[in-house]
């Protein structure tokens, strides 16, 4: 056996003379032997500079072969090489020479580290996009075949990932041969290869007709979706809807139904959950070519699945699923098949399932229409609203207006009124916030009498006093919004007096700040006359508040509402207060008071 000294390699004893035409490669070779990874990475980052020094011809003839011989070593270095070569065409002399890099990509495509292969395939695809038709057929196809025939499974995994980028560029005479090659990947002895082949099936579908897929690849897909490895089956399931779409009119219905049944009723929850996730896409893909009973059975399987995650996904899709059923059968199918299951799911232990049910029932109600929805769906809706889970209540309240549009606002309001106190006290602020928005919309539809009798107290006593600032501010905003449908007189008689009284009696400065914000919004909604008559006196009184935070907010408020005031009011009452506050002991109060005076063109106090 020859010793290392006996082996001849032109790069073993590099000539570092600058006059040597291969000097840049020799420097690169030296840097790649460094123990410092940063030096190695930097040397790869300088490949363009090296190529520029060599010229395009020597880059192709010397640098590329050198990199091919020296692409072993650390994964980090290999990743750097793969990334760099994805943008190297100009250094080679243009796109017509881009195929020179293929041998390096092939070599890197066999590396064990997944990240190296992923970066390599990404760069390989990038240069493929620059190939001419001749380069694809002359260089890319043979490269792909070599990877498919590779001894190591890593080469075949790379082939599966690269396949569609070459296939889509080919004419049919080449494509037929490659489809046969793809079948070998689908039946590969290594699960990793089959898994990759399964996940890449989707990319074929834009470049193949149903009849061709059926004859050349459907049997391979069928074997993948029934593979002994669960991950292979899961990857195959991801493109089921797309395969059904192109094949359902090509005489393959029995096979497609069998495959679909496996996805919904198989032993692996991972496969079934993908089926549940894609059930609407699968239903639409079959279209009218399959009897509704098949898809109904698949939906039933999902709704009754032992895994709560699958039941949850299925119930979320139920209303969309039912909308696509034959119109003359929709109601009967819902009442006879799905309603008993919905009643069972309402009693579920899993909050996720019940929360998903709460999202779906508004859509089901819309299909059933008012009378049937009141009879069959409203009891489920109320049961979920009474649930102890705040998350479920939140979901129900978020969908409440959709229910109201179907069964009527009067019907909803009758059911909500007895629960107002309970929901307003829910520990989750999101629930209280959602209910706040709901009762505002209900009030707009039901009128002032309904609001005054049932909703005024929650707004004025509960929500304006809530511990969460977002809720307090939202309550103030929604109250001012109600002035438009209910009128200024309503606000003047029913809301403003209560707010003024609360301000006079308040011992909590945060509550006074909230009410101050509410007064500002109410002033903007009610206009100048109501502001000057009812609101300004209490605002001026708050300017003397013992809490500095309240005083400087009064300054800001007066500046904001100046357009609602006449010059006499500004030059007397308002100026007097601001002059005093401009001399306040608190710096922030003084600053905001002076700012307000300046904005109103009033002189600062001496």
C-alpha cells in the first residue's frame, strides 16, 4: 500500500508564488486545512474573488474539480459550499456553463446530514431554473438518474426532493421514463426514501393528467398510503385531495374511495387527523362524482373518532361540509345523522371539542333556518353558554351574532337576559369583553327600552368599573356609539346623569379616569350644547381633583374638546382653571396645562 508521501496530487505541495496561475486555489487549499472553522468558512465566502482571479475558464477547469475533490469535512463547511454554488453561474462564464456544478451537488446530495442535503437541493433547484432545455435533458436528467440509482439512501432522498424540478421542465418522451424511475423511489427499501417520495407526490399533479397518473402512479400512491411505516402513510395523505381531483373522472372511483376510506378509518391517528383536516378539500375534490353517503360516512367516522383532536377538527368543518351536500337532502341529513352526534359532543369532557362545536353551530343553524334552528340548535347553544369553561363561553359569544341573524335578535335576547350577571362576572376578561360587544349589538337591534331595562346597569356599573383597562375603555366607547342610534336626548336623560353621579361619588381615581374618558367620547357624540350644559361643569370640577393624574388628564381633555367650546367659555371658566393648574405643584400637570393654554391661544400666567 502506498504511503501518503508516494501519492501524487498537484495540490499536495502548493506553489504559493503569486506568479503561479493557480496561486488562488493553492491559498484556498491551505485555508481549508486550517483548524479554525471561521477561516475555512471565510475561504468559501471568498470563492467569487478566487474565481475572478482565475477567470471563467480556469474556474471551470481547476476550481470546480478542486471543490469536488475537497468537499468532505465538517457539515458547516459543506453547507457554506452548497449555498455559495447556488449563485455561482457568473463565475463560470454564464448560465450556459451552470451544469459544471452538478457533480458537486450530486456529491453533497449523498451526505448524511439532512441540513447539508436540504441546502444542496435548494441551490441545485436554483441553478436548474437557469438551465436551457438542452442542459436539462443532457445534464440534469442523467444526474437525477445517478442519484436514483445511488448506493446510499441519502442520494435517493435527494433524488425524490429534486425530482419535480427536473420533471416539470421535460417533454413527455422524457417524462414517461422518469415516472417509471419515481415508482422505484416509492417502493424503495428505505422508509426515509419512501417518505420523501410520498411528500413530493403533490408536485407531480400540476404536470400530469388524470389518465396518465392513474396508469403510471396511482398504484404507487396506493401502496404509499398503506405503507408499513406510519410517517410514510401520513406524508402520502397530505396530497389525497389533489390526487382525487385529477383522477376522479378517469375511471378510478373504486380505488379512490378505498384510499379515502383508509385515510379516515385507518389505525393511525396521524393519518386520520390529516383526513379530518382536509375533509372539506376531499369532499370538494370528489364533487358530484361520488354519492353523498360515502363522504357522510367519512365525516361520521371523524366525529366519532376516539381521538379528541380528530373530533375537534371534524366538528369545526361540519357546517361547511353540510353546505356542500345536495340541497334537497341537507336538512334531513343534519337532523337524522349529525344532530345526535352534536348532542353527544355537547357533553364531551374535552373542552377543545366543545369549543369547536360552539364555532360550528351558527353555520348549521343557518342551513336549518329559524324554526328548526330554534328547536334543535338553540338548546345546544345555551348548554354551551352555561358551560363552566370560559374558553367555550368565549367561542359561543364570538358566534352569537351569527346565531341572532338566523333565529332572531328577540329570541337571543330573551335567552341572554337571565345570564347577564353570570357572564359579566366571568373570571376571563376575554369573555367579559366579548359579551360587552354582543350586548351593544343586541341593544342596537332591540332598542332603548331593552337597553335601559337590561343593559344599562352592566355597562355603567359593571363594565365601567372592570379591573381590566381594555374593558373599561371599550365600555366607554360603545356607550358613546349608542348615541347615534338612540339619540342625544336618550344620552342626556339616561346615561350622562348616571355618569356624573358616579364621578361625584367615586373614591377610586382609576374609575374617575375611566369616566373622564367616557365623558370625552360622550361629548364628541352629543355635541357642543350638551357638552357645555351637562359635561363641562363636572370636568372643571375634576380639574381640582386631589390626584395629579386626574388633573393633567383634565388638561388634555379640555385641549381635545376646545372645538366644542365658545370663546366666552374658554376665556373665563376654562382659562381660570388652566391658569391655576399651570402653577400646580406637579410638573406634569403644569406641562399639560400650559400645553392646553397654548393650543387655545391663551396667554400663560405670569
